[in-house]
C-alpha cells in the first residue's frame, strides 16, 4: 500500500482548467467564424437581393446556368430574358446572378 501511495504522490499534479476558460475559447471561435464566414455571406446575399429587386427592362443579366440575355419583362417571381434575336426564355428571378451591363461598358 505504501508503494502505491508513494507512486501517486510522486506524479506531478495535472493542472485543473476552470470551465470559464473553455467558454471563453468557444465564444472566441464563434466570433471569428461570424466575422470571417457568416457576416460576408449575409452581405453578399443582401447585395444579390437588391440586384434582383432593382431589375428593369433592358438590363443585361447572366443566369446561374451561364445564359446571357437582356431583360424583356419582369413579373413577381420570373423574368423573361431575350437571349438571341427573338428567342426569349422565362427564368426564375433567383437564377439571375449577375448584371454585366456595367462590365461591358468599361471595356
């Protein structure tokens, strides 16, 4: 019995971390995730939503599938885009991802 007691006494005591340090670290991890991941994504979503709500006839747009066209008609949830000549496609507003009219004017 004395040998076991001596062996346990010879081992260095392991530091006991308090629970508040764990909570502080978890909070810091959440803050970093929010600042670098969640906040920029929300900002991008708001910008895209503003773009979709501000569409007007004649705007040049690109769909998520890569189809380039000019807005011909706008409804609540869909947009009619003129693709080539008299070819027109009706697409969902949520599939429009980019306005390229400004990019082509600068070139």
